[in-house]
C-alpha cells in the first residue's frame, strides 16, 4: 500500500497502456526523477546537463507491472544507478556516491 504522509493512497486509473496497448481507454504512465534543483525529468529524456537514461518510462512501467518489488540497474551518461520499487517510496541511488533521487509515476500529460 502506498502512502502520502499518514494517508493511504491507491492508483485509480484504467489499465496501463503497456498491458493493453490496443485498448482505447488505457492510461499511459510516465516515470520521472527529481534532480538537485527540484525539477522532475522523465526517464530517457536529456535535460540541461543531465544525460538521458538507458531506460525509458515505458521500460520502467513494464518492469513495475511485472514485479513491483524489483530492483533495476541502468545508466545515465557515465553514471550507474539502481532503482528500487520496494517499500512505500520508489527511489533511485547513484551507485558511486550513494546519492538518492526521488522517483514518481504519473499519467502522461502529453496525451
């Protein structure tokens, strides 16, 4: 169960577009990470000085639906990261410096 503060929250939506790509009433989920300035950047997008990741939002959604407790390793530029779906907070760690990034998922606003 996911939480926001002390309140329990749950995902309310139609099926993921990853699960049923031909069904018209699906939700396309996009995954984002928060940089050091508080800017949310979608996975696989390059922004400013940040390199694009080797994993896309669609990849993350597929992996999350397959195993919501998975730990995924990927790269962005020359940096290696480990993203964990485990627990109430999805987080991403820069392996070299033990730097954590917050991650969130939302329906794609570009549709």
